[in-house]
C-alpha cells in the first residue's frame, strides 16, 4: 500500500519535472528554436490548434525561423497568431513560408525572461510539494486506520521527503541552466 503511494507520488513528481522542462523550452534564449512556438495556438477553421501541428519549422541560422504551413490557406491566421503572441516577433510572409528574424535580446528583456523562468520554476516546485502533501495525507490515513504500523509510516515519510528534495533540486538545476543560457550574450 505504501509502496504504491510512493510510486504514484514519484510518477507525478516526474511529470511535474517534464512540464517544467517543456515550459523552459518555450522561453526564448539568444538562439532561435522550434520549442519557442510550442505553446502558440492558432485559430484554424474555428478551432484553437497548436502551431506545431499546422507547420514545419526550419532554423537556417541562429536568429531566423522559417515556418512552412502544410495548408497554405492558413498562412494569414498563423501570421496573425505570431504577431499577437508574447514572443515580440514581426513575421514576414512570402507566399510559401513565414520568415521570422528574431530581434537581438536586450539586457532588460533577458532579465524579464529570467523572471519568467523563475516563476515557472516556482510553479513546478509548488506542484511537487502538492504531490508530497497528498501522498503524506494518504500515508497518515493508512497509519491512522491501522493498515500499516507507525514505524513503516515514518519510514515512508522519510522516503517521501527524500523524493521531494530530489525533485526540487532537479527543478533548481533546470532553472540554473536556463538562467545561465538566458544571460549568456
């Protein structure tokens, strides 16, 4: 029973880490990458659709992104979604593809991105701690109901704390890596 609770908690914490990695990939750094567009939704025939399902991405150099829509009739809606996004880009449409030249990051914009990364890291930590709280409540309930002994419950709580600490440290490592990547000129 306790092992199942700990295993479930670990899986949920791993999921929180994966979500954090995805969110960090969406934060722009000095180099252009397709991950920057992962959360961008386009109104495609009345349905919000992820941009990555509507087009292919090509990165010819460090600051240029070439987006080739699979359906050429969706180019104007993709261009509109890019313009209205918080990426701060100005797309140009040549009829076959949408070209985006990423502006150079200013020091102030880099600091804003670092703040954004710290916020996403804190969200991930809160998520991990929420999983810990629920798992601890489950363990306490098992001990209270007499299904497991107090010693076993205490051992499980120690394991849970170690698991939580490991995942919070992983989030901190991801944040440190993203922060150095953002501040690198």
